[in-house]
C-alpha cells in the first residue's frame, strides 16, 4: 500500500471469502491485483520472464496408514511430542507457555515441566462471562506442575482494542479470539520473550467437534445412496424448523441438509462462519450481480476433493491443515505475538508430528465422540481426566452477550456505517434487521456482526473502497 502506483481497489471475491470464513484465504487478498504467497509454497522471480507461478514444496499425505499396535503408536507419539517441545525450549531469553487449561496447552506445559530444571512460566486469560471462563482449569494445571502462573480477566471493555486489531492484521480478520489472544500475548510479554503454544493438535489429530460430527455423517453417507439421501433428507431438512440457538448435535435441520449433500460441501459449511444464504441476504443487488456464480465454499470443496486422502475425515483434516490453520489460527497467533514483540513457537505443528498423525487409523484419532483419542490416551500419565475428557470449549469470546449488552450500540452502528453501505455491497435495511434481531434475542448474529465491524475498521484503515 506504500507504493504510489498501487490502485487501492477492493476485491469483491475477497469480501465473499471473508464473510464465509472470517478471513481472506490464500492466495487472494482484499486489494484487487494483489496476491498472497500460500503456505508451503515458494515463488521465483527471474531476471527474464518475471514471476513464475508459486510451487508447492511440502504437503501432508493422509493416504498411508500405520499398522502398528496401540502401545507402539502411543510411545511413538509421545517421543515425537517430547522432541518437538524440547527443541523449542532452546532459547537465550526468558521462555514460557500459553496455558488455556485445554488438552493441547496443558500437554505442552506438562512436557515442558518434565524437561525443565526451573518452574515453567505460564500465562492465561479468563473471561467475565462465567460460562466461557476456563481460567480454573488453567489453574489446575499450573498447580499440578508448580508453574509460575500469571492470569488476567478480560471483559467487553476489551473491544477498545479493535482499532488496534485492524492495524495489526492488515486485512479484514474476524476470528474474535484474536482479542484474548492479543491480551495473553501482552501478559506473556511482561514475563517472557518466547512462548510455546498448543496450536495445531486439533487439526492434526482430529480434536474439533466438527471433525467428530463429520466422521459420523460420513458413515451415514456411506450407508445411504446419494440418489435416496439427497431427495429424502434434503426435503426433510427444508421442512424442519431452524434452531440456530441449539448445540449443533441438536440442530436437526443443519444435520439433515448436510447429510443430503456431499461430505465436502457439508464440511465446508461446518468450517464456515456465515453461510451462503445468510451472506446473500445482506448483499445488495449490485454485489450479487458482481459475484455472479462465485461462491466462497467452492474452493474449499475442490481442495478436499483433490486431497491425498482415503476418507472423509482425512479430507476434512486436510482442509483444516492447509486452508483453515494457516489462514486463521496461525495468522491470529503470529500477528498478535509479533505486535507485542513476543516470539510464539508451535511444538504441536512440528512437521514430524503432522506427518505421523496423518498416518494414524481413524479409530486412533476418533473413538465414539472423543476426538484426539490417541493423544488423550497417551497423556493420561500426565494429565487428569477432568482436563483430558471434559467437553471441548475453545478460546471463545462472548460476542453474543456483548452485542446484546454493552456493545448493542456498536451492533446498530453497522447499518449506519457509511464505510460499509458506501461500498455498495450491502443492503442497509438488511444490516439493520440483522442487528435488531440479535439485540432482541430472536437470533444469534454475534459472529456476523463482528465480521461486519472488523470489515468496516479494516476498510477505513486501508483506505480502499
């Protein structure tokens, strides 16, 4: 953007991608004519001939399966994890770890404590919304391994940071956990210069609930031919009442419609933030005309179909590792940590661990409703069951409550935004209905409201439009 000849024109397809996934995936960017180099690719500039097309130099392969027994698999996994952690503890500056109290960060801290001669420094963030606060679980692990623990609680006033987030992330970025991630990075930087994180295990070892649901749905798809499944379940899904407020296992409408289609389409919907119908309802006629038949999910569906994989779960994890992880999770941690001068290291994304995890039979990844089964079983010697087997929560920000309470004015401001409406992309009345239905409690639109707020902040900062 510093270059005087660059035209600051927004890319409408990037807006469609952003609303679908909460970020702008590689290789597109929010600025028309500008591309990002995708993860695991290199680019060559030749003195004659200009830029060559990006070439992939690494990929993860789910097409092979290990035949080792349970005990051998556990020991190998632990050996790789120990090496991954120890190799990232080499530092000539103060070092610590993020600790949420979940399986992944707790595992990293446990293995750090095993190999450290001094107390591990740990940092965690809690929320003023009790239902989303995991700080007590972080304290359990801190006490268990006698860490030098530091904790901080954040609330709705943390939203004062969103202008800073727009500057840190450059492009529109709507993973709301960037707010507490920035806070925990600030807290960590007060005590250490390097922090180990637990990112990556969910993607590699099937720890997300969407992966568990997807594996179950794929088994059902395998039992019912598409010629029967499509018309029957599709019709039932259209007739069933919508229940966005319910936990996903109870959203029969969502499940029926997912089962009616392909596994790839179902997973793309599960991975997304704002679905095609919801996005379309917000767009102006002009924006719908500009986009034509382009739909953000199609690129993810094609990625999964081309994946080096055997099963639907393989393909879902491949999408997580190559599409979601670099675009959302790692971007979030990288920008937030670098903004405060903190180096974040990712032991559970060691390439040896990723390549090993991809060879595990499905039964070692998911058992019943338990994801990350092999890792949890292997870590039983370190961690209590209350940490290993409690329902997964994630680093969730209480957006819905904030936009109905202290930030209701910000929600209504979306429809009054001259930046958003001035683009010509959105219907002002539709934005207003979105905000009012959320504030009244008629529907939960917290995530899309946050997307729109961050889009407005980012566009204003970038000066494009």
